[in-house]
């Protein structure tokens, strides 16, 4: 009987069922049957096949990571045989074949603990299990000499029997709390009282040593040039996680963030009084593990009073100076952008400040071509800032998430998913609550409930939308960048163009990278300045169309996933159009086939001198295949409309989409139809995409009522 290394619950082994997926195992067995399904294991790449990747979990056990389990194309994996990877065991077949799944966590630091599975037995890693090439963070056990006491007859470099000392990880045995040439300062009681018997020594056994040496503080940003050196750093603890070995503190100063490993005993929390948000001073040695900078903590203490205030002022001043852009970097002149200057600067500052404060950024956008372009623009700007700020190579996946929205609004379903994730990350990984940015969605009252749910927990929210905004939503977010509410005519401004401007403002280095994106966000009538920007970047009208269509098709498939690498390859790879052209050809074939059928079966109506094209999508379109009904409505409207007023109505089982050559108040249309058909539950849901929902049993009556309501409004 043992105890869970995460929560301390008595278990048969070293991890309880509820925390099994928080731990990565090193497998030292020799039979596939010894593997435990759903567990995460470390492994090494064995080789590639057409259908996937072979991963060695031990010298005798190999599993298959099928290409369908990857979150990117197999060909885009930058992995060579022998490279370390992290996988989840999905299934062990009767014939011994092992099915694997990709782990989004590709670093020990992202798991809360690490254990060894030797056959069917689970155990902690012993000192002899660790070496300088191991995957885990650098660890250090403070010896009694390190804490200023006597060695008490124990072996040099080991403060505890069985502990991991400095010599274990390759460091020389030395007094790690004093600089060369200075007098040792004891952190225990006077010599009259044996160090091993004092209450203070008992405290040090649990917490570790405190800084006593007279060292000069250095910036975290300079640690890459100080590998192997003893350093002192000061800053704010922005993360703390307990692994199966050391406690890892994430420390931020005005120049960057670094992981600091503090080891007292395997799985035991070092410095339990130090928590996220504390201002601290830390002494340690700079090490490089798996090409990541880490600090081997030798002494750590919370600062108080004037010392803490000095550090806090330094951090605050640096944040203010670094986070706030001086001006909005407009890609093209637009009156609406000028009207939104303050709002765009506020959101740009919030994004940059989140990176500097180690606060995760969550971007939510519509699962459309315009939405994906907007999200990709912000992603392109923020990721380099994260890579520059954080030493960890996987930080860009840890601190930035882009999640497309299937629905046209940010409803309670989406908000509940986000709230659940952020609270789990807060409680399980000590993460800060995220900054949530909504692009092309969340600007109407239909999203208020979802936004308010995040607000209850104090998560910062902002909305960027070029159209369809309600003044009431401003009370549900910190910042709302919308031309109409800023008193300007949005005119030809798209959300993609607006987000690209925001991206250039956040990070001026990507201005040229995103210059062609606004043109991609327009299905027709691309403003000349944006078309010129794309042409200057090497994207003519045909290439822009291919990119738009490729993104639109991929937005439909797996619409809830960000497809980060695939979207990046489409929009930014500069592959002379091979990838985008391949996908675009499929887009055109599928859309034209569906559109020809729709046109042949569409009904022409007229109400109040207003011509209508009406299509029953349930009968004359493939309901669950591409294109989605909203995109089919767009394309049908562009094909069928003539000069003057024209309305296209495409309806399905319990929803319809309106497209008109003139502006329509969709809420008013839905309200009038609801009064006419009182038992149909008619509701305007997606105002920005002209979507109305109703009860399927009253479909025909609702369609007739909507036609009459539109004709009355347009006339």
C-alpha cells in the first residue's frame, strides 16, 4: 500500500485513478500486456511508415502511433529515430500490438509527476535513475553543509539518506549558499545547539535553504549566457508544480521567465510556503536540459516589505513600458480603424501583458474563412512573443490556444468548456486565469450569458468584431473593438482585416507576414488597398482565392480544432500554391456540384415586389457534407441575385439562413415571424450570419412568415 504522489491518497501503487493522466511513466517492462491503457508513457521514435510512427516504449515493446491520432500531418513531424516523444496507450491487442495516441504534453514539465513502471510495479525514480541526459528537470538536494549545519557523518553531497545530491546530477560538491571568497553564514541556530536537533533545521528539511550569500542579481533574460554559473534572480512566482521528483517554480522578472527546480525529497513539495504570486529571491546554478534553460535551486525565500515593493515596481514599470504599443499599426487607411484606436491599443496591450505575466491566451473565432484568418493573424503575432519570453520550447502550446467556434455566438456551451478548462488548469497546474479574445463573434447579446460566466471567475475578456455589435455587450467584456460602437461606418472592413491590424500592432515584426491576410477574408469586392497589399506580398487574385477556399474547406472539417500547423502551412508556407491549390480544387468541385443541384431545385418567389430565391436544403443538399448550409446560402445568393433588391432564403429542418442585397434586421424579422406563428419557437440566433431557428414541425409556416416579414421590412 502506498500513497498517490499527487494528492497523497492511499493507493495500491503510487498514483490514484483520478490523477493517472497527470503522470508520465517510464516503462521498463518487457511485455506489451504489462502496459496500462490510458496511461501516458515516455518513449523514443523507432521509425516511420506510410500509416504512422513506430515508438519504442522499452527495449522490448514497440507501439504504433497511427497518423489519424496526430494533430498534424505525418510528413510535417520534425522527429528523427531516437528522438523522445510522449504518447498515451489506447489499447493493447490480444496479439501484442500496441495502439498509441499522441500526447499534447510533449515535455516532463507539463505533467504533474513522473514514475517508473518496472514490469507491473510502480515506483519513484531513484538517484541512480537520473543522469544529465535524462528528460527531467535539474534537481538538487540541499545538504546539511548547504544549510550551514554539520554533515553529521552522512555521505558528502547527500543531505538525506537516499536523497539526490549535487554529485548525483554532475555538479561538484560545494557550499551552494555562499559565493567564493565570502564568509559562510549559517541558516540554523547557533552551534551550541546541534543542527540536526533544532526546530529550525526541521523547517529547513521541509522547505530548503534561504539565500544568504552576497550575490549580484542577474536578469532572467541573460541566463542563456550563464550556463554553469551560480546566479541570483528576483521576481514573481507565476507557476508552481510538483513532479515525482523536484518542485518546479516558474519565475518571472522584467526580462523573461524560467523554470527553477527545487528538490528536497522525491515527490515532496519544496518550500511549501512559497506560492504563485509571491515575490521571491532565488539562488541557484544555471543548467541546460534538452536545450532548455533551467535553474537548479539552491536557496529560495519570499521577499517582504521594501524589498518586495522594489521588485514589484520594477516588474510593473517594465510591463507598462513593454506592453503598451505606441500606435496602431494600420495596414491600410480606414476611417473605422482610426475611430477604434484606443480599443485596439487596449487589446494589444492586454495580449502583450498576458505574455509578460505568463497568463494563457485563449482565442475564440468563428469556424469560417474570415474567422480562421483573424485567429491565424493574432496567433502569428503572439507566438513569437511567447517563444522569446519563455525558455521552455513548448511554451507556445502551453500559453496560447486557438479554439474555433461551431456556433455563431459564444453561448453557454462554449463558455462552460472554457471555464472548465481554465479552472482545471488553475487548480491542477497553478495556472493564471486566461485572457480570452473573441474574434468575429461574441459581440451580440446572444453571447452575454457565456461571457458573464467567465466574468464571474475574473477571466479578462475582449471582443474584436467588424459587424453586428450590441452596446449591451460592452458590460460583459473589458474591451469591445467594433467600428459601429466607436461611431464609425464599418463599410468594407472585415474581421480578418481588423485582426490583421491588431496583429501588426501587437508585434510589428510580423507586419509583412500578415499583410496578405485581409484580402483572404473577403469573398468578393476586396477593397483595393488590401488587394494591393496582397499583390505586393506576392499573392495575386487567383492565389488569394485559392488560400481563401482552402481555409474555408479546412474550417469545415474538424471545425472544433485549431489545426494550427495545417492552417499555418496554407497561409504562410510560401509553397507556390501546391498545398492551397490541392485543397482549393476540392473546395471548388464540392461547392460547384452542390450549387448546381441547389440552383436547379431552388424556388423563385416574390413578396411585396421583392424577389426571393428559396431552397429546401434538407431535400436538395447533403446535410452533413461540405459545404455547410451557411456557405451554400452565400454562394447561392451570389449566383442568383440580379441588379436591385434580392433575398435568398435557405432552410433546413429547424433553421434558416437569410442573405439579402440590402441590410436586414434579422431580430426584427424573427420577431415578426414569431408573432405570426406563435407556436413555432422562432428565434434569431446568429444575427451576424442571418440565422433563425424554429421548431421543425412548423417549418413551412415559419418560412412563409419569414418571407412576409422580410418583404415588409425591405419594402
